[in-house]
């Protein structure tokens, strides 16, 4: 691929590390200028900015706790002031408490939903007026939206709502030339996957690989490549869809024995 996103401006939440960082770099390689966003990992975010600039692309750095509408607005104030235009918005960041339903407190549900759902609505409200030439919205779901995973009810239900929101965005924003699609990765080798797996991570990984026809977990670059496709003109007639990128993990009904 080359130049698929030439001249485009992209904002990817949670791009200090993991899938978000890989996507920012993949989009920069395809010619996009990118906003690198973080909450706490300032050093990793600054490193990502440097990597984007080394690719010859422009990078803005914004910090925002996505639970806060004020901080989301402050980040968009920077984009509006610096660029005044945006072509691609990717709601990638997520954080959650992995607990069984009997352990959930009000704030666990509240914080997860704020980061997943509320922040996407508030960000889109600011992104759309900047998408003056049409645009692309990409949300980040997970297999927990459809399948039950251990200790995953909070994030899984939030992801299900996010997929639904994506369809509503597609319906409402289509007339403005804006598409909205969700990516649904299987298991990808990142910090959050390690956090979820905890002490059982290696056994969990082995289980996942055993259930995956392509025989491995995904890499961040493999998710980023599909995000580039969805952000590009190649995907122009796709909207309101959930795109699974999981090596076939969700094709079988096998359980995760390590849990
Ligand atoms: N990894 C997987 O196996 C997998 C599978 C399916 C779906 N996904 C989804 O893919 C997306 C990225 O996952 P990942 O594994 O790449 O995650 P990650 O490595 O844990 O990175 C999470 C990113 O989100 C940011 N973030 C977290 N909470 C935030 C908050 N409250 N406000 C603002 N930013 C916040 C983090 O910022 P800081 O660095 O500053 O903390 C970081 O940049 C998530 O939506 C996740 O649910 C992942």
C-alpha cells in the first residue's frame, strides 16, 4: 500500500501504544497527518509523535481523559485551531475493570461506558463539523460484544452498544458523506490483552491459538492495516458494518478451557 491516505488528517484515540499506535503509524505511512492522543503514557505518546514525524508526516499531541467531556472538547479545540479540518476519527481507546457481575460497582460500569460510549458520542459531535469533505469514523469493538467471555460483562456490553452506535452513526451521517464502521479484532498481542489474561495469559494465549484457524493471535499491524482500508477510499461503499479481524477465532464454538 502507498499513499492511500495522502493529505488526510486523522485522530486516533489511545494512540500512545498498542493498536492505536500501530494504526497511527500505518496511517502516517499512507500519507496521513495524525493526532496522537494519550491519557497517562506521555513518554510513549511523545515517542509515537517522533515516529510519525520521522515518516515525514505532521503529528499533533493531545492529552485527554476520555471520561471527561471537557477534556475531549479541549483536545478538539487543539485540532480545530491547528488544522480546522479532520478526515478520519477512530474511537480506539478503552479501559475497563475485568470482574464478574456480582463484583461490579456503579463506578466500574460508569467509567467503562463513559470511555467507550459517551466519549465516542461527544467526540463525534466535535469531529463531524470538521469533516468538511466527508469522512471516516472507525470504532473499536471486540468479540465480547457478541460472545460471553469470563469477567468481561462490562466491556462486552459497552462494545455491543458501541457497535449499535456505529450503525446509528452510519445511518445519520451517510448523507454527509461520512461512513462509520467498527473493527472487531480477536485477540491481539498488547498490554491490555496481557492485563486481561493476567496470570493465565500464556495458557489463555494457547487456548486462543488452538481455536484460531490461522493458528496464532493477531498483531497490532494486522488490525492497523484494516483500519487503513476503512479510512481509505477503497472502503467508500461500506458503512454501518462490523468487520471481524480475528484469524477465524469466532468461527468455532469452542470454550476457553484455561478459564
Ligand atoms: N488487545 C486485544 O486483544 C483487543 C482485542 C479486541 C479489541 N481490542 C480493543 O482495541 C482497542 C485498543 O486496545 P489495545 O489492546 O491496543 O489497548 P492498550 O494497549 O491497553 O492501549 C489503550 C489505549 O487507550 C488509552 N486509554 C485507556 N483508558 C483511557 C481513558 N480513560 N481516557 C483516555 N485514554 C485512555 C491508553 O492511554 P495511555 O497510554 O495514556 O494510558 C492507551 O493509549 C480497545 O478498544 C480494545 O478494547 C483489543
